[in-house]
């Protein structure tokens, strides 16, 4: 006998579709913090300080702690919907694909070194050192981005590690974009804000014209100092970019009363393993948050205990990063005054000036705008080694906050009498967009990234002090005990196809 189909139950009143369900911002923050904690645990395993079993146990404890925190973190505002999270994940994946991760498109020449480091970490037993003359060398670079993908590569091989890196970075960027979107209330405002965030850049084309360079060259090398566009950060230096963006977004969420002081400060020490220079750039913002809590009398035990615990957890990473760091050196840079003035005007001046007229009383104005201005005026005078690394990395958090301050003004119509400054912001963004446009053009027109066959020492003969240091220089607390000795043998070509670089203006070394 035929049976009739059961009637479909109607959705209860007030129910929401799956895509419209929201995720509390605190949950995303807890997940980001948990991943950063896992990276630090994996460093302990990489150095041979703990066994694989202990690593797995600690990873489970971190997962449990993340769940416990996520259930108890106060929800201070509407979180992103699952639909928004999926949209941000799609954007993040496209960005990193175009940046060359996974080797589907062209990768910038910085990936020659980064790919070799990931290869070595994936194919060699942990811990290992390079058996080279005159003494064994150990990696001492910020390895936060590499550790989890390399752990995957130890099981699945080199390309599995490369794909894992793509997935990891895409998920982290998706969480950042989704958190950033929650700072704005309408779909239109969120689209505008995320577009500005990803496409933000100084007016490098103006600088290139002044320097007599073709605008098709790498646009950010027109001066002796460099502030990188956001697309350039994502394509060239994702570990520094993601670290700076995470910290900046946590600050903005705290500033907008969507995150507790403890929620902002606790993940910061764990970022050192991704980018110590970006962490330095976050310090003025952390100081602002702490001073505000003291001024208002709102400092609570959690805001002290949780960051202190994270700092203790990060001590091995800090000692690791300090290995041989005296060989890198640091000092104040001597910049010609006229070059400094032109650099500041072209890179940030035409954003800061309008904001001081129309945005100084906004939610990201006042002390926040003052900190951004001070950092971006001072950072070019810092130097690590003989390169622009400090300027490029330490400026990242302030540039992100600046991008959101600009977006906060442009998502709404200009106030009466303020249209001139509003239009100047729009014009500056339009000129600045030339830089990321050429980065994307190179990504889709140059040959896709080839397979890397060499070790780090095959790509960088003799090594460089920012990536390796003598094993004998490692502090005893974190020095690998009885590491495997890997003797590089890189007589074959280091990659299996052409790998052209963009045309660069080679600025004189900074002194």
C-alpha cells in the first residue's frame, strides 16, 4: 500500500537560515589565539624540547581551552554571519592564490627563500641543523607561518605542506576580514571597508613619477624607505602581514568596545613567532589600551593574568628569535630630510591630513589617530641590518588602523563643508590603487611559480643572519639536543622553470 509523504515541517517563527547564523567575535578571537598557541607548541617540538606525544596532548589542551574561552567570552556586538565568513574565506583564498601560494600563479621572488625553508622543515626530521662549514647552522627566522604546514608536509610531502600553507593563511585572513567587517553595520559599508582594507596603498605612483621611474616597476622601491601596500604585504610577506593585521584588528575591536582588554592583549606575545617586527609596531597601541584601563580604573585581574600567561608561553619563542640576533644589529637610520618629507607625503600624508580635519573626533580618531600619525612619522628612522625590514614590518599595524580610519569616513556621506577632504581621501585611494593593480597584473601574466628543489642553503649560499645562526649561539634553554645533521647537496637547478622578478629600483643601503 502506498504511503503518503510526511508533510514538511514549517520553520518555527524567528528561526534563521544557516547562512544568517552569527558567530560571536570572541569565538573567532579565541580560535586565532588558539592557533597562535599551537604554533608556539609546535616550535617546542621543532626544537626537540618535547616529544610528539606531548605535543599532541598540549594541542588537545589548547583546543579545550579555546572551547572553554569561546563559551564564556562576552559577546559585545553582532558577529559575522556564516555567509559573511564564507564570503571572506573566498576572498582570502583568491588573494593567496594570486600571491602564488600553492603554485597556481606567479609567486614573488621572496618565495624562493620561503619555499626552501618550508621544504627543509617538511622533509627533514625535527630537530635538525644544517651541516655546513664552518659550523652547524640552525634556523632562527620567525617560523610561525611554517610550523603547522611543515608538520603536514612531514606526513604528506613537500606539496602537501605548500597546500596546507595556502589553507592556513586563507583561514586566518578570512577570520581577520570577518572581524573587520563587524566594525561596520551595513552590507554596503562592509563591502567598502573590506575593499579599502585589501586595496590600501600609499601614493607610490606619485613617488615613481617624482623619481623618474616607469609605473610598471615594483612601485614601492622609489624611495630609500618603504611602506608596503596591503596586497604587496599579502603577496610578498604574509607572516608579517597576518601578524600585524591580527594585532591591529584586535586593537580596533577593543577600541570599539567589542573586545575586552584581556582579549586584545593576550594573543600579542604569541605573535612574535610570526613577526617580531610587526609586534614592535603593535606596542604603542597596546600601551594605549593599558593606559586607558588604568585611567578609567577598569583594569581587572584577567587583563593582567592572561597576557602574563601568554608571555610565559612565548618565552621559548623569544629566546629562539634572539639566537644570534646581535649579528643582525639595529640602529637609527640617517634619512635625507627632503627624501623623508616627500616619502611621508606620498605614502601617508594625503590620508592623515584629511583625517585630522574630518575624522579626528570619530571613533578611530583622537588618541588612535595620534598614535598612527606618530608611528608612521617615526618608523622610517628605525633600521634592522642594512635593509628596510623594520620600516616595512613595524608600520603594518598602523597602516591597517589608518585604512580603517579612512574607511570609517568614506562609508558615510561627507559632512557639510568637509567634502574637499572627503574627496581627497577618495582621490588618494584611487592613485594608491595603481600599486596593487600592478601586483595583481604581474601575478596573472608572469609564469606560475615553479617547484623548488633546493634547500635554504642552495637558494642562499652561505646563509643570511636573519634566517640562520650557529647552533652554538642558541640559548641552552632552547638549544636542540642531538639534532639531525642535514648536509645540503644542491647541485641541481633550484627550480624547474623560469622565475623572473619584477623590475626594482635598487635604493642605496641605509646607514
